[in-house]
C-alpha cells in the first residue's frame, strides 16, 4: 500500500467561503449606503443606516463565528 497525503491547500474549508460571502455582502451594503447618501443627502444616510443596523449585525456575527 502507498500512503496518500493531502496538502492543506487541497482541502477546501467551508468557513473561508462563508466569510468571503459575508464580506461581499457587507461591501455591497456599504456601497448602497454611500450611494443613498450621495443621492439623497443626510436623509438618505439616516434611512439607510437605520435599515442596515440588523443586517450588518447578522453579517458581523457570521464573519466572527464563521458560518
């Protein structure tokens, strides 16, 4: 019999993929926040910020826990 070794780079980790998705979602939400602020001024900033508070909280929990 031959011994088969698998390098750590060959094994895909699901938590890394989850963190990448969470980061992508966070970046998209921040882009929406910036766009609404640019278009609607302070009113757009406040409405978007209040709306995104629970969403950003969930994204941060996903990033910290790792999925």
